[in-house]
C-alpha cells in the first residue's frame, strides 16, 4: 500500500496555516472574516460572531465550511441593501479583484448598523485565489453624522428660502455650493451653470475683471467683504446688486463656509443718478437765476473796453489826418483797440461758460485772480446795495487745481448772499471782506460780512437743500456750493462773527 506522504504534509501545512490565520483574525480589534475562493463564507472572528449573536458552537466560529454558498452572509444584511451587496460581491468573484461596499448588518438584538466591508483575495504562488479575506468597519456614527449634516443642509435651504433676497452658500474657497429658491428664479439657471459665473455672462462684462479680483482678494482675507456689481436676470436685463460675503468659522477657527447675500439696489442706484442730475439741473438753474444781476453788473465792465476801443479808434483817425500821418501813434492806438476787443471777448466767454451745462474742466489757476474777476462780476449788486468791499488776498498763494467757473460760482454766490443780506442794514456800515490765506493743508477763502447774521443754531442748516431765509430764494445756492467744494476735496462752513454778521469759509486741498 502506497501512502502519498507529500499530500499529507500539504494538508497538514494548510491546516496549520488556517489555524494561524483564525488566531490572528480573532485578536484583530475589528470585524474580520474569510471566505472560500468560490465566495462562500467559512469563518468570522469572535468579535463578528458575538455581534451577529452566533452560538458558541456555530461552525463559522471554527472555520468550518457551512456549504460554501456565496450568499450565505445575506441573511445578516438589511433587506433593502441585499441586492446591491449581492451584485458587489458577484463583481469581486467575477473579476478576482478586491473592493469595498457599505451596507447595514443585523446584530444579536435584531438592530442594524452600517458597516464598510473591504474584501481582498489571498493568492497562491501561481496567482490563483486560495480564499478571500475581509474586514468590516462600523461606520454607523459616520452615517448618522452624514444624515445629520444632510438634515442641517435641508433645514438651511428651507431657512434661506424664506429670506427676502438672493442668498448663496459658498465653500471656503468661494465655490458656489447651494442657493435659495429666489436666486435660481432670478437667474433662471441651475446650480452647475451658476458655478461658472467667471466665464458665463452672469456678471456684466464691464464689471467682471474687477469682481474676479475682489472675490479672490476677499476670500483670501478671510474677513467679511462686500462690493457692488451688475448681474444678469433671466430675461437678459442687468441690474445693480450689493454683494455681502460673511464667513462662518468651525470650532478650530477655520472658515467652514461663506454666506452671500445679494441685495437689489437698482432702484436706489437710479434714484441716486436722478438726484445727481437734479442737483446738476438746480446748479444750472442757480447760475441762470443769477444771470439778470450778473448781466447788470457786467454791463458796466463791458462798456469800459467798448468805450476805450472807440476812443482809441478816434485817436487813430486823428493821427492819420495829420500831415504827414503819425503812423507810430496810429499803430499804438490800433494795438490798444485789439486789447480792448480781447478783454470784451473774455467777458462774453465767461458769461457763456456760466450759461452752458458743460462738464467741469479742472485746471491749475490763480485763485486770487479768479476772485478779482468775481468781484467785478458783482459790481452791480455791490453798487446797488452800497457795500464797501475790501480784499486781503495772500501773496504767493499756491495755484489751485479745479474747475475755475464752478469755484467762481461759489465765491459769487457767497458774495451776492452777503451783499443782499447787508442791504437791509441801515444804521451800521455795510462792509464785506474777502480774504485768502495759505495753510499747511492747502488754501482757505473767507467771505466776511457785517449783515444781520444767522442764528447760530441754524448755521449748518443753511447748507440743506431748499432751506432759505430769503423770500425769493430757491434754497439751493449754498447746497450746491457745498457740493462743488466737496467735489474738489474741500470743505465749506459758516461761523458767526463776534460783533455782527457771518463769515463763510471754504478750504481747498493743496495741489
């Protein structure tokens, strides 16, 4: 009788290997198992057996083949997960490759917990599968956390849907993750389409480069930021919105998400534009309303160069009548005529600039010379109200950078207001002092009168639109003056004099 000793040794070797594998799996602090190469469950470690509630003498505790059925584990799997689990396991057996899947497994008390199961083939030297070894990780807490997170997200979406505005939730890097119903309805696009706002036409093309830079800088700063931009509605119309980004931090102080609120400011923007236009129109009206007095005051000034030109022309004719003609005197007289004509033309040009609604033309100019011209403009009102005008103009005043016509309008308005206010003073001198001085921040102009003055409580109110103390006034002059000075980076204010009258001053920054 012949006995195959090698086969016996191999069987003995396999038995020892299996025993060693079982002992190893039993001490691993995880749910482990192995199956035959055909997929039948043949062993579960002690932790798994106790979880499943297997009797102490159950064959699976000892690695005894219970039939080598590839679906022997399915009775322990939740009914809703069995089909997917069976398909996943069949794929492993067909391809011979490791893989994983998650499903719920019944415990000894009849309850179910989620597990992540990972299976790997154990190969012989020739590459054939000897058996399958697997580990199951309890992920019940992770699943609960994920479900709680999903529930929080659902609650969040319900909450932001109730906000009267467009609301979005962004990832820490600024990527769009969720939005409320109003936002989707405004844009008429899906979440995926809106995520590409940097390349689609959601943002107005003129605003896009600026917004890309602002968002990148704002997200990197990790602090709240906001800006205004135009965004495209579903019907193709662009409207102005204010975007406010607020970061939400996690327990470690890092940004977990950004909340974005988009508020429609189109109506406000249009209203501000209309207000600016109205202010411009009122400024024009204010200039035109002065034209009557301005024309009267300028008539005297225009008459002078005309009269001078006429006298010089007569002198030139007399010099020509001489025998022989005095050509040197004629030439000098003609030169004076040209100068007189230029001076009259300059006066007309200033009136035309005042009448036109031309945009501001900023340039460097001599403020003292401009004030001298304004005083000549107001000569008619000055003579009419018998006002004595003095000037104290600082020598070596630095040039001012601004719109000469507009700043002259400010000085003229202050001058005419002062002259008109002093027109009611009978018992005291009517004195007006216009001065300029150099300060470290720029230039200060002061117009000081000796009129009846203004109640100190109302000194700042006089700059309010439509506030006036004159029956025929529009209440816009001083408001417009302050707007002009503000636009030049300066400040306009009023102070009560110690004795009587008031002093209006405005400061302009140094060039």
